C-alpha cells in the first residue's frame, strides 16, 4: 500500500517543486523555526530577568526580544 501511495503522490510533488511551492514551503518552515527559537530564548531570558531584577519597565531587552 505504501508503494501505491508513493506512486500516486509523486506526480503532485514533482509539480509542486516545479511551481516553486517547495521553496516557499521550506522558507516558511525555516522562518517559523527561527521565530520559535527566538520566542523560546526571549521567554527564558524574560523569566530569568524577573527572577534576578524583579518587575521592571516594559521596554527592557527581554520583552523586546519576545
């Protein structure tokens, strides 16, 4: 069944790559990955900032990264 499914999908994948959709999907996936990492780093930094400094103004570096 996996072979039949693969053979059925192969023409659609080839058409998507030819149309540039594959490149767009890779770019969007990479962008989402980078934004997720940036958010995680900003969140961890913000938590540590509040632990060491306490409450502060909004425009400090950690919230700006978030």
